[in-house]
C-alpha cells in the first residue's frame, strides 16, 4: 500500500513542476518578446484599419455625389439606338461575337446557350461561340447536341473544343479569338455558363461602343437568381452588391476604370488585341486584361441598371474555391504589374495612384489581411496579454462605420449584418491565406477550380421524403483550420470572461461559434454526390 501511495504522489508533483516550468518560460519571453511583437501588430492593424476606413468613407461620399449629381452613362457618353439603314441594310449593324466558355456544366449548359441564342440582333450580324473545355464525354455530347439544335433553327452558332485545358478560361477565350470568322467581328460579348442575359442586352450595350471610339468595355451588373437559397448566399449578395453598387460605379464615374468581372460585358476587339489579348499568367485573366487595356488609355463604362441573371455558389466547398481564386489572383497580378503601372506614360498620375493604392493595395490586399489578422488573431490575443490594449476607436468605432458602409448596398439584408460580419471574418482566413500565396507566388498560386453550378441540382438531389438519408463521409464536412481558430477564439473568450476587463468575450464567443459552424460544414447548401 505504501509503495502504491508513494507512486501515486509522483504524478501530481510532476504535473505541478511541468506547469510551473511552462509558467516560468512564459514570464521570461512575454515581456521582452511577446508584448513588443503584439504591440507592433496592433499598430500595424490600426494603420490598415484607418486606410480601409478612409477608402470606405471616400467611396461613400463619391457614390452619394454620383447618385445625386452625376449624369447616367447614357448621358455622359454618346448613346443612340442603332437604327435601320435602307441603303446599307443589316451591314449598318456591327458584327458581334458572343463567347460562352464552359467546363462540365451539366446543370446549366442549356440555360446559358439558350440565353445567348435568344439575344436580339440581326441574325447575319451575330456569331454565338460555345467554347467547351469539358472533360466528361457525356456532357460534351450534350453540349454539342444543344448547339446543333439551335443551329437547326437558323442560329449562327459555333461549337469549339480544344485537345487540352491550357490556360483554363483565358486559354479557351484566346483560342476562340483565333478562328478565321472572328476577324469580321467588331465586338465580343462574354457570358459564363450560368449567366442568362436578357434579349435586349446588345441593344443596350453596343451603342456605347459604336458611338464612342475611346470606350473599350461595357460592363453590366450581376443579378443573383438564388440569393435566397440559404444564409450563405444572402451573405454573398451583401458583399457583391457593395462591389457593384459602389466600387464599380465609383470607378466608372471618376476614373473610367474598374475591374472587368469576367462575364456580362462587351469588349471592343481592337482594344482587346491592342492590350495583348487574353493571358493566363494569373487566375484573374479578366482583371489582367482590364488593367492592361486601361494602361493603353482605353475607357470603361459600367451600366448599373443593366442586370444579367446568374447563380451564386451555394455550397461551402465551391465558395471557398471561388474566394481562393478571387483573392490569390489580384494579389499575384499586383506583384506582376505594380512597376508596369508606375512606369506607364499614357495615364495620369491620379489614375495610377487610384489603380495601385485604392484598387489593388487597399481593396485586394489590406482589406483581407486586416479583417483576419486584427479581428481573429491580434484582438483576441490582447485578452491574454493585458499589457497590450487596443483603443476603442480601433476596436469599435472604425469597424462599425466600415460595416455599415458595406451593408448599405443591400438594404433588404441590414437585419443580417451581424451574421455577415461573422461570416466575412471566417472567410477572411481563406482570403488572407490566398492573398499571401498570390503575393509570394507560392504553391497554389495558379490553382483554378471551376465554381460548381447547381442549377436545379439542389432540388433534384435532395432525398425524397421517407427515404433514407445518403451516407455522408465525415471528411466531406470537417474543416480543421476553421475548427482550430474556433477553439482559439473560444479559449480567449473564456479567459476574458473569467479574468479580463475588455468585455470582448461576447464577440469572441459569437465568432468562435461561426468558425465552429463552418468547421463542421454546416454552411451553405449540402448536396450529396451520388
């Protein structure tokens, strides 16, 4: 008995010694190392927050002036409907190429091809070009059959395929422009596979290009057909509405420059060729082309009241891949083009400053990094290290103003603003990671995963009432990074509740919950694969 009791006493003593050693090590490194580093991070994050705040306020002021005093695009530029000419006949109308790139788009190929073929324009002055990079032979056959069906109705439609996927979407568009029949075209309209333009789309966009030789691009707004599908699609709508309502509008009105959205736009082929055509050096070939065309002196027009229906990614997996591409690509393009923009002689100093500082640095880099670093890493860490504090203007006032200015783009979702903040903070983890990959040109810098479009798949794949639920593998839903940060924030929240004075624990518990929900895969629509 004595031996057993003496043995059992070893472990508590050992544990106390180990805990004491950890505490001693923490005290030794905290003052000279941890505290100064955290203070520096607080200063850096506050600096980035101020930059983002100024950017958002500037955008807010300008958009108010644009809405109240600026003329609409069709008043700022020459815009007259193209009319019939008895002598010239249909040759009075410009020749238009419509490109529809797609890749294994089983759920939406009929919608997109049908919408493109339904565009109103003289039939002998339009060419529909379906660029099919599908690797599934069955889907390829369906797309080709759909093209043949429309061709039998008298539509001038071309079905084009490649023997490889080099350059992904940029490669497909580039190959599409090489065909001999394209030489007769003046303009090219581009629609991704889930986009459905209204029949009058060309009548409303082409006059901007035909009447104003300095304009290279006319961009329409996106209209989301599935924004009410789930909470995740509502959150996306809030973010993208701000982009279209404010960022694109301000860029168009003040600098005649904004990033091409890759679809729902019409290019002047002369400008596209003069800028060097499509390049696949980043995952944002659309933005790359827009910046190069702008540096050549071309102007862009955004038409906010022209909307094209499309689909938001409704599964968390598809959304994460999309956000990786949208965050990594701009950062990588900034790395490649910053010096080229600075050295350019054709555009004004103000425009160069706008493109480098506002368009790239603040919106594409600072916004992602400060959201994650400040609110998910540094602010929670100050709970554990009371020697470091964050002023209230940095932790409360600036974030509140920035959030309200972002949310104003979607008034119908103002009641969801708290959910939007928490969701954006979760996604900032992936956006920051992707931004750093783009800046450093690391591993996944050129990864291109086509955003999955479901069409009616959510209805057709859901289990019928009374049937057994499909087997779901744990690995399909678990996301370890989100779970780790959820645990970190939950620990910081518990510490603040027990010992802290900042009262950050309410935010920390809510944010931890958001990370856990994402980590366990309960975000978006879940469609089991058959």
